[in-house]
């Protein structure tokens, strides 16, 4: 059984983010460096040697993309 943290983590590594977005890890890293700011992932943070994205930032980014694409 999944814990609440697994369903709504505070941060996501590239592997987890790729899985949730349905893309490859390589594509996640491309999105992180995208030329178009509207397409670029939110800024990642470093925790030790790990690079992670805040879950809340990803949700806000997806929401903004949905609004922009529906306009």
C-alpha cells in the first residue's frame, strides 16, 4: 500500500518526474534547459549530490502549461 508521501512527495528526482510526465529521463533534462521559458521546467534544487524538483513547482508548471495551451 502506498503511503501519502509516495502519492504526493515534496520533491521528485529526474527518474520519478519522467515517469509521472510519461517521458524519458533524457527528455526531463532537455526540458530543464529548454530555450523557451514557457516550456522550461522550474528550477531544480540540489540536495547533496541529488538534483530534484519541488513537487509543488511541477504542479504549478503543468497548470500554467494547461492554461496557456487551452487559450
